[in-house]
C-alpha cells in the first residue's frame, strides 16, 4: 500500500474494528469488516450502518450572489434552494457530459458542497476558476470528517443523541450538537435507505463514531456493502454509471434539472453544455441508462457487452455497474442501451467469459427507497 495514500480521522478505529483496508480514491479505506459484505449490506437494510465517507470533499462557498454564481456551473436550481435544504446537482462540461455529481446545501450565510473524493481537486479548481473572479470564496475544508448513518433505525439511533433529528425531512440540513461536537447534519445518504450524513470536526469524529457504534442497532459498514446498497437503489456511481461522456438525460437524471433551469424557465441555461442538455428533453439521446436483471446466478460486471440476440445480432450497449444484490438474493446491474431497447422487460444477452447469458431490462430502483419525505 503506497505511502502517498491518505488516511481519514477514523483510520485507527477501522483497524480496531478489524477492517480490511484497500486503496480507494487516494485513501486507505475499509472495504469490509469481519462480518463481511453480505451481512453488512443486510444489516443496513434491516437496522443501521455507519459509513466513513470522510474521503469526500467538503467545500464552503461564501459571498454575495453565491447561489447565482454556482448556477453558472450546474443545471440545477440553486437560487431557489431554501435555507436549511439540500439538493443533488451535477457539474457539466461544454459537451453536455457530467464532470461530477455533488450535493449542495443552503446553510444560510453560505453554501456547503460535498463532492466525490476522486474529483475533489478538479472540482475545487473548477469552482475557484469560475467563482472567485465573482467575489466568491471557495474553501476546501480539511478539518472535518464525514459520517453516514443509514438504515431504517438511523432516526431512532441518532435521536438518542439529539431528538431534533426526528423532525428533519429528506434533504433537510441542520446544525446540531452530537457527542459534544457541533455537527452539520443532513437527512440524506446514498444507500436508498433513510438516514443522515454528518459533517463533524475531525477531532470529535472518533468519539461520535464510537458513540453511534455503541448502539446495538449500528454496525460499521465498508465500501463493499456501500456499493451493493447504492446499486440496488439504482444510484449512479461517478466514473462508472456517469462520466464526462454521459449526459444527464441519457443517465436518467433529468429530474435533477428543475423547470426554472430548463428551456422556457426563468433562469434557463447558462451552464456548461446547456444547449445539448436542454435539447435532449425534446430530442432524447440515443442511449439510456437502465436497470438490468441477469436471468441466471452469474453477476454481470462493469464492462460486460450487451447484445440483442443470443447469437450474432447487434451490439446493444454495456454494463456500467453490476454485482450481487443481497436484498434480492440475485445479481443486478445497470448499463446503457439504445432507447428502442430501454423498455422494462426487454430481453438482451450479456457476454460473460465468452458466453451470452440472458438479462432483462428492469425498472429502477431494484429496492424501493426508504426516504422520509
């Protein structure tokens, strides 16, 4: 394991808990604990899982007109985002592709942005180049950790530390004292379950994590189960299901572009790739992201080629994420196929180790979301 890899504030705790550590996005991160990926996944679906997501980038944007300024980079309604609310957003490029996906919270006198770990540096550079000339300060926070508590018991567990979390709705944000530290809490996550993401000062992160893990309903969860949970939830993983060559509409993320930013809206366009992206609402792209249910037991991993016939036929797309779905007891996948083949129930064939195996297009998510609306 290279010396260049960074460690989060919870590294020693992961070791104490018996985690198997792997390199991920420039960090040493826990891929699983002794219980294993399958049990961690099912525990999160049944009770609550605690994830260390401190490798992700936490950024504060501050200055007059900060919401309008950020709208120059994302096709999302930031100016209309109410104080105390959070929204999913996308950085796009001039070709309409997705440079990263992110969360934006309105915390009153500033915006709080969380970006993917692997995209942290280019995202900060992008924001500094575009926003600092407008008088906006862009500050990457190096002194805060980020925890995610996910699962149907998450509310009850966190309410033991502050009852105010019971009143939070999906995508609400609050500043709350937890385990003696000022924490920035959002009711969100990336597992499809109800839950919370908690930005906590690094110095208090281990104490908070231990306090949560002391609850018998909470188990530590690694990257392995995090990936299978988000896959069952039909959520995109940047660099796999979405990237600089996929557009929001082709990825099925058109819902993230509010009417006010679309053609005819009060603040239509004005973001990178606007002409192409907005044009795809009336002239849909050739390829669509879909759910896929392999008909056998063999998982279809990322990169599996899809065909429209068991033999011969025509290439019909590829798998972008795939694996075993523990909640379903069966393999699941996502991928891109031509629009004509995107209807749920359409039968395709994925080529696995030289053999074509049947797979059906399926509706997403595979597991219904448990968000508290």
